[in-house]
C-alpha cells in the first residue's frame, strides 16, 4: 500500500534533516523512473550518495510534494518537471559530481 502525501513529506523531510545539510543543498524532483533519474541523469552515487524516493498515488500528489519542498523549504529543483506519468518524488544531496 502506498503512503499518503503527509507520510511521504515526513519521510523525505526526515531524511534531509537527519543528513545535517541545509535544504538548499538538496534537489527534489519527480519522475516515473526515479532510479534512472537519480543514478543516470543526476549522476548520484547509488552506494555512497544521500538519496531517497517515494512513490505516490498520482502525478498530482507528486507535484504537490515537489512544490512543497522547492517553494516552501527552498530545496533546489523546478516544479513542473516530469511528464503526466511522473508519480515518484525523489531527493538527493547535491555534490560536486551530481547534475546539478
């Protein structure tokens, strides 16, 4: 069973907070294939990088969560990304080797 919107926000927020790094050093986005976006497109280190993703029940919920992190908590990222099938929210700690 998928987690609800607030549970996903809490999971991602807890992951970011636990890292000790400020919100601005994190990137939050949405995708249909979070693993591909994280490890291929953004070049996150799967083994040693700081990352998290959660599947939502809809693209709308994913967009709302992304908007919350980008526009309320000031993470990096650009609301409006992904396509109509993007139902996974992902976040990663930006490093000098990630894109961005």
